[in-house]
C-alpha cells in the first residue's frame, strides 16, 4: 500500500505481536511462563489402590461385529503383567500392552436355544495384594466351532473418580520441540496464551520528497511475521526498514501518519 504522496514526511506507528506463551502454576505457587505453543501432561493410570474393572471386546470372526464388555469383579493394581487363562492355557501380553486372545474350540457350555456360554479366567490381584484367579468371565454366542478373538481395551476405576494417583509429568513444547519438562506428584494448572499485541508503540519516521515519492508497506517474499517499508518514486524503490513480530505470530499492527511535527 502507498501512503503520504503529497507530504514531506511520514510516521509508521506500530505494535509488534508478542510470542505465544504457556503459563502454569502448581498448588500454592506463583505462575510461571515460557515462550511456547503447546503443552501436555502424562500420568500413568492404574496406580490407585481401589477396585478397577477391565474392559474388553470380543467377536466370533473378522466378519462379525465386535461385542463390548467389562469385568464385574474387583481388580486391584499393579497391572504390570495381566494374564488370561483360556482352555487351560495362559496367554501373555501383546506389544500394545494388553493380551489379544485368538482361540478355537473355547471352553463352552450349551444351555439351550442354540446358545453357548464361552468363559475364561483372569489372573489378577485382590485388595490384600494376593495374586488370585477370578471366577469365570463369561460371554454368550450363538456360534459354535468358530474362532473367538478377545481384545482387552484397558481398565477404569469402578468408583468413576479420576485415575490420577501416579506422578504427573508436565511437558511444554514450541514448534514441536520440548522446551520444559517437570515431574511432580500433582499436575499443574495450565493456560495457553496466544500471540498478542505489545502494549508499547514503536515508531519509524520517513522523510521524503513531496509528490515525487511515496511510502510503501508490503509483505512480499519475506517471513509472514514481518513487514517491509520502502520509499518509492517513479523509477526507484529504496528499502527503509523491516518491522517484525515474534516468529509464528502475525505481522505488526501499524498506522501511517502523514506529516511530521517540527523538531
């Protein structure tokens, strides 16, 4: 854009955008902040010494829909090595951390109407920390001599409260790179502050020849957070200055005031 063609001077008054920030505070502590654009917390579940239930799904074969279920028995942590017993065999964990059971001719019981009861047992810990084998966990099927696949999906507290008894690792990132991390027994309160205008106004004064030169401001072929200021006549374009906000922020907010007060 062109400005101040008839004047002998112009002033570019502008405000830069400050970088995005992440701020946080732990209970009874002051706020801290750092230049960043994202954050997250990691807190391992299954650490509260309360009853849990395991969630699972099963299906007869890949051509049938999944059925979902959950255990009703009280399961206590730790869950470092859950084991499943089916047809007198014990299956360990798969790479995802939960057993995937694929079994043909599973233990079953026919109880009428063409329906069968397939069951398995779960090795787990009780409230006293003892390793025990649960009562059979059952699901029904109308299919016999089919391959049954059971996938454990995870666990959840039976009381419905947050599963947050483990240490909390808080991580702050900027452009995908870690800039801060901390581990404590509690998670912090976190706020993300987007790029915002600086309260301080800055100014650039440009002297020019009336009617022969204009002030131009554009963003051609430069970083998106910057603006270039030029002094342009009919046959020449001279670079004056570049004004920039913080990286990854919008370019500065500016106003061109034609005419300069006498010094």
